């Protein structure tokens, strides 16, 4: 059951080794306070209404589609926001995987609070479905078929992943949620140079938008102006003219920038050697890759990775 902690000095959080998940639909007056913080991470995803989350000096008001994460070890409070008639939200307590840090870091609101918002409406149903599946997977005893996800959130039913399989399935589901939310929300304005930058405004011509989407979907592919132009039934010269007019750059420079962004993600989220990062990002020469990466991010690939860690 959800705990109304208005009158309590502290509400206990699950131990860090457990994965616990649930869905609460709370009315005005609901509040939880942990003066010593928690040993585990807390992930919340608002479905309806509004909630207010505080951690240290940072705060975030969460509306529908907002993912707000509270790191361990810092005092925090959360409650139904003032003036809101309800706050319905999914939540997960767990120990975070190291790979999630680079995805969340651009959304830091202060201390160890991360606010991923706004997540586009088109992505929210898939995130909600992933939470329902996570909630079912966490209840799997490890034999027979895993429970089927419910069509509606299971209010007040807290799932605890006791077994290794249930825990890993639940964490994998949460990883999908974090990746979907952070990728769809994009990088917030004011993110320091050196993080993955957001794309610019979409061009007006649908053929140019299609080429930009092809590049973004697979920047490591062996694209050329000729191959991209052929995909949208244009001549290479016409595609170059449209790009100059609507994007303000050439297709190859847009491709290079997309490859550098892709390489930065790989350096942040994996331990692949620099030469493999270069190849996976579409650079034939590791030397050329290191040179252009340093020109963009102010550090060579290895230094960039070391600085993040």
C-alpha cells in the first residue's frame, strides 16, 4: 500500500539490492519524506496529474510523461503537487546500471535529481507498456511462463523481484524506459558543449527530412551523397542544393556531425576500443576520427571518455 507520510519523519526505502516496482494513484495530501535519502535509486514516471519531487536544493514538478529520477544518499521528498487533484505514477527502486549515467547526465537538475522532460506524447504509450511488462516480470518466480502484463496499472500492488531472472528482466525493462525517454526528450537547452547536441529544426521538404532521418537512424552506414540522393529520387546536385537551402550545410557535413554524435554516445555508454568506435560510427580511419572528434569536442576520444568517468 502507498504510505501517506505527512505525519512521519521518514519513510523507509527498499534495500539497494532489490528491484521493487509499483503504480500509485494518489490524491492531495500524499507525501513521502526521507531525511537521510535512500540506499537505492528511485525512478518515477508520471501518468496523470502532477507531482513535486525535491532532493537537496533541486526540485522538479512532474506532469504526464515526465521521468524524474532521484539518486541515493541525498535527502528527498515527493508529494502530490499543490493544486493537483491527483498524482498517478509508476515507480521503481533499484540499483542503477552504470550505462544509464550518460543518458541521464544531460538532464541533471542539481544534486542527484534528474528530470527527463518533456517526453513526446507519441512515445509515452510504449513507456507505459514497458512499465506494465516490468511490473509483471518482477513477479516471475523463474519457472513456467512469466505473468502477462496487465492492461491497466495494478494500483497498490508492489512487485518485488526476488530471483535473478526476474531482477534482470525488470532492470532490462527499466533500461528500455530510460533509453526511450532520454532519446525522445532530446538534450535540454543549456547542456554544456561536449555533450550530445540536439538536432536543429526539421527542414520543410519531405525528401530532405527523409535523408536527415536516414542519416540519424544509421550514421555508421556507408552513406554517400549519391546513395542518399537515390533513396529520395533526387540527383546528388539537387539534394546538395536543397540541403544548402533548408539545412544550411552539405549532406556530408550533416553526416559527419551525426557520426560524431553517435561516436560520443558509444564512448559514453560502452567500453569499446576507440578504433571500434570509429568503425561503428562510419569512420574508415581511426586517425581521421580522432582528429575530427577532438576538433568538435575539445578532447581526443580517449580523453573524452576518461573525463566523463
